[in-house]
C-alpha cells in the first residue's frame, strides 16, 4: 500500500519498498496531492498510476531508475483498470524489522506498524505516542528518559536497577541501549515505527524478551531541497502552559550523490503538581520538563544500490521534580520540602554502509552510545532527619552488526549475520542528609557479546512457508563493587556463558488471510548488584517490619558494608498462534488475532529489600498467557474505525524463596500463583478517524481515541504490593491540511481524569508515607502549526 499524500511522499515510499530510484523533474511536483494505491502490480505500473493522477509523464531512465515529468501520460503505460486499485509488486507493506523485508501478508507474528506522518496529530511525540497506538505497550512513569517499557505482559518490576530491559529498542539497525531506561527519543521527522511482539532472540539477541521497537528515521533525499517546520502551544487545566517546536531540513549537497538531513527540536512541558511545604507554603507546577535534541545524517550514494550513512543524535531531558502525588492529599499535590530532579542525557554516533539489489541486501552498521541518567528521591519520612536518595547510571556501548539477506523470492529466502556488542554500566547510589556529604556506593557491570545468527524460509507449497533459524551468543561478563575513595574495582567477578536460541514458524496464506504458528526464545544475561545483606542487618537490629529511612540510613552508614552480589541470566520461551486478514483489494476490513504462552525462567527483577533499598535478584519462574485481537474497518471512503483488546494471565509459579529470605522480611508475601508485576490483566483501544478531501488538495480530518489500561500490581515483594492502572486515557483532534500547511487542534484527557498510572513515588519511603499516585496529565488543549517546503 502507498498511502494518500503528496507525489513526493508516494514516490519516496515506492523507492524504499522496491529499491529503485525515482526522480521528479520539477520541485513543484513534490507537493502535488495523490490518492492512495492498493492492490498488486509492477513498479512501473504503480509509478505510471501516480503520474497519471496529475496528467504527468513517466519516463524510464535505466534498469532501476525513473523520471516523472510534466507532459501527457505515456500511451505505452496503461492506467489501471477501473474498480481494481493497484499496489506494489511483491506485497503491500514490508516488515523491515524482519531484517530481510518480509511482506506483512506473509510475516508470521504479531506486528504493529505506525506511520511517522500520522504522529503529527499526537500531542506527545515521545514513547507516549506509541503507547496510544499499541495496546500491548506499557510503561512506568518515573519521568522522561527514566522509564521502562513493557510489551505483552513481559514485565519484571517498576524499579530501574541493574537488570536489562525486557524490550529491545532500535534506531534502524542500531541498538539504542543495552541495560539503560527508555531514552524517550522524540519521534519528529521519522519514517515509521515497527513493534514486533514476543521474544525476538534469534534476530535481535539479548534484551528482547517482550519484543522490539524499531524506529525507522527519515533518510536524506539526494535530489531535492525541502523541509518541515512545526510549532505547538498547549494549555493544561490546573497546570502551566507548554510549548514545542521542531525544524527538519533536507539539503542535496551533490545532486543524486550526497544529501544531508538535519533535525532540531525542543519542548517545555508545563507542570501540574504542587508541592506542599512545611509551614503552609506551596511550590506550584513543580513537575515541568524540558527536552532539547537534534539529529544529523549525511547519505552518500557512490554507486547504484549502494549507500553510506554517517550521522548522530543527541537529546537531553530534564525534569524539575518528580511526577507523583500523595493519595491522602488533595489531587495533584504532594508533601515535599525538597525538589527531586531527574535527567537523561543521550548521545548516539552511527555509521552504516548498505547495498540493496534485486536479490541481495547487505548492511553493516556501527553505533557508539553514551547515556547518563540521574535521579533523586525523597527519603524523609522522619522529618527530624531529612534524607535524599540518589542514583546515577552511566552507560557506554559500542555495537556493530553486519548481515547479508535474500528476500523471499522464487520460494526461498534467508538472512545471516554477525554482531559484537560491548557495554559497560556504572551505577552509583547515595543516601544522606541534604547539604551534607552522603554515603556513596557504586557497582560496575561490563559485557561483551559475540554473536552469529541465521534464518531461512522455504515455500513448501505455493501458500505454505516454513521458517527456521538460530542464534549462538558467547558472552563475557565482568564487574564488581567500586571503591569510591580509590576509584578501583573490588572483588571483580567474571563469567563467560554461551547461549543458543532456536526459532521456528509456519505460515499458511490462503487468499486474503494468514494463519501462523511461531516458536521463539529470548534471554537476558546476568550481572552484579549492590547488596547490604538487608535481611541479616534487619534481624540484627530487631526490626519486625520495613526500616524507616532514618533507621536505614543509620544501618547503611554505620553497620553495613555494601557488597556486589551476582544475579543469574533469565530466559523465556514462547509459543504463539495467530491469524491475520487484510482485505487490501477493497480496503474494507483487516483483522488480527493471536494467542501466546510464555514460560519465563529465573526472572530478573528489581525490588526493595527490608531496608527499602532497590536490589536486583532472581525471584523465580513464571508463566504468562496472553491474547490479543484487533480490527480495522473502513465502511465508507475516508472513514476508518479501529478496535483492539488484550488479556494477560501471568503467575509466579516457582518463587525463589531461598533468595527472597535473604532480602525480604516476609517472603510468604510472594507466594506461588502471585501475579507478575506491571502486567495489566486487560487492556483495549478504540479509535476512529474521518477524512474528506476538498479542492486543491486540501483535506480535513476528525479523530478520536480511547485507551483503557487495566489494573496491575506495582512490583515484587511485600513493599511493592500496591495496585495501579484501571483508567481510560482519551483524546480527540481536528486537522486542516493543504499541500503546504497544516493546523491541528487536539484535546488530551477529555474527562480531566486523575487516575493512577504508576503507584510508586520514592522507593525508600514505601511503607512509611501514604500511597503514591502518578496522575494522568490533566485535560490539555494543544494547537500545532506545521508547514512543508
């Protein structure tokens, strides 16, 4: 499918999908509106259909090169017959996250595709925009750049510790992070986002237990100058105003050979939570957030089919204070005498060389990542001793992946690749009184992965495709506690495990349908975490319940010597069956249904020990049943209705009681059959959009969205047993668009609901302060203006 839009956007989509070069003879042709294309046809016929819409002429310049120019349509290129919409040869939408461009109608798995152009109508351009569109995607809510993402109920806990995330995030072929939080990159000027659900260990390796999110950035165009400018302002009930702006420029430095694309953006989200101070004072709208970022990419095309991309990005997110409120106070207020700021500074340098031929695809990508995350929490339950708990995570990673692939043609296709990843993460923690030198400790984890993988598909019959693959990874892990005074490693520990991850799938595609079965595995390596032997200390101190922050501070600074403790890697095995229907010929109805069973061994989780200090360990084995269904119906031209629902049943079936007794005062509270944390039992999404075209390429669209997030347990252990979720987030928007300009008016949280997205405030005060509530942003009205040139 080529979506409706401008001629430039349509030809760019065709160029990416078919691997051809399409040029427009006049820059004015870039903005000419065209209707969508659907069906099956050759590339030349699809280009001819686009040209014919505007009375233009298509001329072939070479084997894989075309020119669209003013003039009468060429008689040798017939227009498509009426009532038979054409589409691209070889399929409609390509799943590039498959690493060999598998057409969506034959991809054996659950995938959600988000068009980058559609994000212009979403109020938030970060990860929150994806959660509005992907029902199975959820998150914690500590603050921008400090959250964990979860897919399909594969969630460990809400805390961010030494364990690796369960969702792999990628910027094209480059891994965004190995064991850091979600960098929450702004999705401005991107091509698309693809979300693959379920383990993806064969193709993506460690850290993809729940699935992967792959962001396809907009690549430089080599033959035209252009860009976009977007400005937005917003007002929030009970809060401060917000503003945002972004600029993207595309500059051909040497026509058809070298192009540059530069992006810059910034936003300031006004706060809406007030802090109540001792003595009756108040700090208003404390949780404001500032985002600044930019990207730069240079593309060189030295020969037909070859491209070299060099570039980088940087983004800074600064949160002035925490996002939570106190449940026993008036809505949107918290008793907090001290600001609790957070920051995520993310940088990525990248280089890719790629070749796209008719039968072979080659790519070699290298990335260098620096991520620095810092956060501070209130630990002042004892007002006589105001305490602050701080954590800083400094991550350095270099990664390369090189692969060769053959798309599925003539009944067979394959991909083989090798990768190397070196990652180091240094986590430092402090606990002390405000204005004094705090007690500090630090742990370092280093990992080097060497990997080889392969996957092949064979058509056993014209509509029956079997796929099998495997990945073998040799890891070297090392780390230990860092002596802060001497800045050296103490008690270094090393391991070198080897893992084999097989996968297999079977897909049958009768006309208009796909029925599939899939088996896949995923894993996370182990590591080292700081431990204070909390259970032993607590018993020695005669504690019966959780220690107060003051007692914890006394024990940690006077009686406890932190030590590094090993936690093992965990693995997940998933069996999934599903079916998908895509009525591309009539664009009337699309359906997708899936059912998956996962067995998760040695689950890594971050929880709070009896002193209230975050610790990482293996809590036991679990199982998860998950079901998902979605439908898109287009009953009338311009009208689209969407519905999606999911159900999860997760249980801890074999608790690791021996380990829990070391850290928890009441291990019985984590019993066999206990639900896994941060897994909503139910969820769903309803959306609708109506678009009608006016003269001159002007369009008006109206849209509405309601997203339900079910109830879930906060985390692992008796201290994190709070409940969260059970709310509906809503949005409506109206957009007026011409070939050059667009105006969008949107309203978020129509009912002005408070709700509770995340039931954790300050970890060290759990059990001593009232329950925390992380509310939805109150009703927010946003006006966005954008232009293309």
